[in-house]
C-alpha cells in the first residue's frame, strides 16, 4: 500500500476513534450534566458541542477549495447556551461530524493540497 493511502487510513481511523469517545461520553450524561458549568466563566458541554459543530462545519466544508473559516460563521453565537436538551446536544454533535468527509477515492486527489 502506498504511503499516501495508509496516511488517509490512519486519519480516518483517528477521527472515528475521536467521535466514538465523544459519543460514549455524551451517552453517560444527563440533561442537567449538559448544562453544568464549573464557574461563571466556564462553558457548558452544550455550548462546547455547539461550538465544535460550527467549527467542524467551518473547517471541513469545501476543505479542498476554501481556506478554513467561513464568512457566514457566527462564532460569537456559538457560545450562547441555547441547546435545551441532551437530544439537542447530540444532534449538534452529529451535525458537526456530518461535515467531515474523507472520501475513499484516489489518495493523490486528497493529498495534493
């Protein structure tokens, strides 16, 4: 196997593992846990999930044709605690991961940038 293809396989496996760890963490938490904060300057898990969703969308959408931060990203709004339930938090988490796509095509196409 070529180095480039093996590299993409490792990347896919690592992202899969990161998502699995997040999934398992969220499964263990209650609605109240999603909105707990250590202190007034801390973010809740709900806010972090929303921020991660929007960051993943911004970074991974059109990853081969645009450079990261999207003009329509409302970064400040990401820190509003407006995901009301565990289901909302998990939906935001899943939405962010839907943005990631490492196709199984020719590795040369994905490593040229």
